[in-house]
C-alpha cells in the first residue's frame, strides 16, 4: 500500500494555513474592536494575493486570437467602454495581457478638462461621498456613513493638526471620495493646478474598498496602504490620497520614482514614510495632467480648501469622469 504523500502534504499545508489565520484573527480581534467575522476577513493574506494576482495579470495571452473575445466579455461584465480605448474594439488584441488592458490609454481628447472649475475629478468612477469637513477640533469626513478624521487619514502630528484646524477656522475644507471599479479607466490625474510639497506613504493592509466593505469593516480606509500628496493651489490646501486595495497593491505615480508600494518589507506593518519635495525644484501640476495609475480598481480621496460659498454639483452615487466638475 502506497503512502499518500501528496495528500498528507496538502492536509499539513491546509492545517498550517488555518492555524495561521486563527492566530492572526485572534490577535486582530484582541487589538481592535471588531467581530470575529471582521477579524477573520482582515487576517487573510491580501498583500501576498495582490502580488500574485499582479503577476497573473501580467501574463501574455496566447494565441492572440483569444484576446478580443476575452477582453470584450470582461468589458461587457464590468461595463467598460471599449470605444474610447486608444486601440478600439477591433484592435483589442494589441493589449498582450489583462494588466495592459486595465492600464489602457484613451483616445486623444476623450476626457476634456472643465476650463471654468478650479477643481475637477482626478479619475473615472462613482462618488461615494463628498461634503464639508465638519468639526474644527476633529476634522471629520464621512464616507458611506463611516466617520474618519483627517488626522488619522494623513497621519498628522499635533502641530500639523493644529495648523489644519487654523485653516478650517479661517476658510472651509471640503472632501470627495471616488471609487474606481475594475471596468473604469485606471489612470488618475491632477485635480487642480497646484504645487506638491510633500508625500506620505502609509503602509498597511490591502482589503477591498468596495462600498459594502467600507461599511462593514470599521475604519477600513485607515487600515489600507495609501499614498498622500499634500500641496497648495489657488485657494489654499490641496491634497490627493490614493488608497490601495485587494489586487491593487501597486500604485504608480509617474513623477515619484522612489515610491514603492506593496513590498514584502512592509507586509503587515503600519508605518509612514514621509518625503518633502525640495523647494529648489518645485513640483507643479496642471489641472487634468496625468499623475499615475492603479493596477485594478481602488479609490481616491481629495481634500481641499475653498471659500465657504463652494458647492458640489455632483452627489453621492453619481458617475463621474476625469476632468469633470466636482
């Protein structure tokens, strides 16, 4: 009788993985106020899954004749407009892999930039929430019914919080959160004409940022890895925060070559890497200028200073595209 080595190895691996998840979920539940189901979900190895998924999406699809039908099926499922792709419906086989399709460029002038508005949408997607930052002391924003503080989102120290509170007293701070689904155009752009002073890379987890998960997991956006750019525009403070998510471990920002996200070094650690851009070489962006890209879907939070008379013309649940007035 042969000893079933393969089956034993499989059972041992499964047992070890289950034990790891149990220990990690128990630790998460002890360290934070959450249910056992939430702790179990947070214990899953999303960072490793995201790196693996990124490699899979980078595999070229052969034979080439399979690309068109596969891509068209994907676009139909996720409501992606293939007519606006740089290589349209009859040339989809130009994209060698799913990764290239996700990061596709658009045809020239496919996203006209609103010339009158000082602030425009930095990406395609759905507006999850927008409004006025409330409470001078706490600097609260509310996304899908969940309250966050700017201090926690940006990882501000006491002096930085006090300076921001002073700004809130003198004028008003506003915010908008936009969710990109897998079918959306995955590049993101500059929301205004501004100068970038600082970048903060906050490591963390890579859980899904779908609206239902944001409502289910307490403070999910504070747990996920994110990249914050802070600067100034005509009316004062301007910030743009790209939040990582499952399968979106890589956030590429074209001008920031030192930024590296979802690295093994940062697995399951919470720390902040802060970089100030030199005043001798200021970093300026025009409104609507190309800024970077996600590998799949994710979300972006824009927080900015504006006169108290500012009003949003778009509302939660609205679809929006790059360059359109917020």
